[in-house]
C-alpha cells in the first residue's frame, strides 16, 4: 500500500527520459531520438505517452513586456502501455520533422520538448529537453545578406509574439542617416522564403512627431525569394538593396 501511495505521488513511480540525438536542428530538419520508460516500485498502466514541441518568447507591446508560451506541435508516442515494477527500460524510437514556417531560436525565443506520461490516479511523470532551431540555408543566406548591407540587430530583435517573429535592424551603410530602421518578417518554405519588410524613414523637423504618429514615414513591401535567389549572400544582398532603395524612394 505504501508503495502505491508513493507512486501515486510521483515518487518511485514510472519515469520517462527523451534522449535527443541532436539538439541543434535546422528549420525543416529532422529531430530523432529515443523515449526511455523505466518502471517504478509497482506495476503501472500508462494511458498515453505524448511529446510536445513548445516555444517561449517575450516581446514589447508599448511599455509592457509580454510573454509567449505556445505549442508548435504534439503527438502520441504510445498508449495503454503496461510498465511492470522494476522492469527493464523500454525504448521507443522517435522521428519528428520540423516545420519550415516556425520561429528560429534567438536570445529571446527558445524551444523545448515536453514528454509526458499520463498515468491514471498518479502524478504524471514528465521530461523537459531544450532544443535549438537554427536557420536553414535559405534563411541564413537572408540574414547574411542583411548583414552584408550593413544592417545591425537592435536589442530585442528576434522576438516572437505568437503570430510572427520580428527582426529589427539599424543601418550602418545602406541609407545610413536616411533610414531610421528596417523591420524584417519572414516565413520560410521548402524552396524559398516569403518576406515582408517595414522600411522606416528618418524624419526630422517640426512635423516629425506627427508624421511618425500617422505612420507616414513607413513603407511595407512583401515579396518572395526563390531558392535560385538565395544561392549566396552577395546575390541576395543585391536583390534586397534594390528593393529597399526602390521602396524608400516612395515614402
């Protein structure tokens, strides 16, 4: 009876451990590993074993800092699994393909896998494992192109608000002194990237505040870069420079 009580409290009951083969994966890449379940001091039936990929971030909304905790994807690994007391460790192989259109890891945006054992009449066992999601080749080419043009990240760049991830830059070469900032939003795909730029013109003078309040100093442009336009940063930088300069001239 004492063992059942302790196991029900999550002490000396069944345990779970998700061991990831590689905890740094690109957008669209594959996460593989094994879920290991070990028995406790009594026999237990595990109703479900689930794994969820979760993202955490924070972003500025006016003067407030808001926090995001969102489930990107989840799945059932196994169900109705009997785990005998002190039984040998059970191993279940896992293979999970990451989506392309999710945020990348930054100092402000992080990921974790949450593995959970659903055990009736007991505290569920769980395991938390961090993972870093890096840009794939196309997204990294975009980042490198932005850097080549002399744009430098602002504090807070890479925040995710639950709908989109925002990257903010200040110019140090292209349109320096003319451009206030460049905001970049993108959605990666298998063969390219959907991109939206917000181009903010630097405005001076008596009416600068009113112009800023009315967003008359901003220009938004959306476009798609295919894989043949993301071969190397130099090529992509030329395309971006042309688009930014054209749209800036329309403000």
